[in-house]
């Protein structure tokens, strides 16, 4: 057990290329990266699309999902686990068990397969051209695949399944999940939201059709998270992948009064972004020049209140490429550390 813990911490420590400073805490012969430690006024949120698609779509995912849970559990043993974990594509029982196995006391899950989809107007032409072949006229067979695990008490949850979907995405009851948590030392609760928006090419539909669904899904998000007075953190798989989708997401972000903390591209292509040039993030959250922002898929947004300020201070990629070159998912799992303070 100790050897496994040391191996996991060595992997996480290797993510950063900077030399170990004299102040780094050590466990045995392995260093725990200083970025992993949290101050009392910090909250960390991990977002991760775990690719837990069921058979016959995907098979053999149980071992990788168990390794994800084990790594989070080992980070917990070292006292450096993220406070909040949000998952997408957690369709299987192995994926839903990650929170319990990793030691998170509080759990919430998104719309189930049988949950009613939100009733909202859609273009008549979009509805008329729904395809039986792609499953657009059938009831979903999968849940939303959304999960939130928390070290902090979950006071309430709410969720909604999207009325709009395009192509093969209609097989899952995609939507948005919100959990209200009570963080220690904070005078007001925090709302944690996650979503997984309609795919682009993988939906097997035209760009215009899946963009229409994408925009309608963002409209549905407006209804669930817009106007709240609490501190908000919104993390998930936003499936941008195009300029049109990026423009839609940015417009809705302004409508939510939320700023992007950072975004991550798929697999080996990181695209870091934060603060929209307003100086909202530290030097640990650079904007990369090697990937257009429109290719980023996994995002985190944040918003404070009149009484509480919140800002991102560190980005921690906890799940990426393994030492043997493999990955535990087709996405990168990364945590953003936020610092919270009372406004004077």
C-alpha cells in the first residue's frame, strides 16, 4: 500500500518541471509537489471526462476507472486531494463508484435516463428533421453521465435534462447538474455546476444542426444557473471545437456574469486561458499559444458575489499521460485552485 501511494505521488509530482525547493514536503523518498497543498482559504475543483461508456460502445474501462479512484484515494491519504470532483461520461456503475472509493462523503448525480427533458421552444425545422436512424426521436438509453463528489456538505441539488440534442448524443440524457455546498469558513454557500454539451463531429450531424442544439443547451443552462446570488463554480466538458461554439459559450459566460478560469484541449493539446485579459489569474495559469481556444473542450468558470471574492491561483493537471504513454481517459483531468476572501 505504501509503495502504491509513493508511486502515485511521484506521478503527480512529475507533472511540474520546476526543481524541488527546500520547502517541499517529502513522503519517504518522494516529493509532494507544493502546488498540491491547499491553504485554509483555498478550494480546489477537479473536472474530468472519464470516458465511462458502456458496452457495446466501449469495453474494458473498469480497470482504468478503478485506477482513477485509487489515485484520488491516495491523494486523500496524503492530504492533498481536490475538495470537489465533477465528472462527465460517468455512465457506468464503476464510474459512479469513484467518489465513494476515493473517500468523498457527499455525492450527487445528474439527470437519469428517465428524467423528463426541459420544455423549451425549438426551431420548427430542427424538430421536423429529427432522425430515427440517429436516435433523435427515441427516448435516451443513458443518463446524463454527470456526477459531483464533495468533501463539503451538499445542502441541495437541482438538475435539468436538455430538450435539445443532435444526432447520436440523443442516446444520453445530457443536461446540467448543480450542487450547493457549504465550505468551512465561508459565510455563504457555493454552487458547483457541471455539464456535458452536445458533441460536434461525433454526433454524426451537420455543423449547423449540432450548433443549433448546442446553443439551445446553453439557453437551458441559463435557466438553471442564471441569476443566482451565490458564489459559483462551473466546470465540465463544453465541447467547443469551433469558432461558432466558442462565440456562443463566451456570450453565455457574460450572461452568467462568470469569467473563465482555464480551459483544456483534448489529449496532448493544452489550451490555457483565464480572466479574459483582466488579470484574474496568476502566473500559474498561462495562455498557451500552441492551440486555438476554439479547440478547447474542458472549461472552468467562476463568479464571486458582492460579499465574497474568488479567483483562480493554480492549475493542477492530475490525470494526463501515464509513464507508459497511456491515458486513463481520452481527456485530461485537471484541478483549479481558487482563493476565496471576503470583500472589504
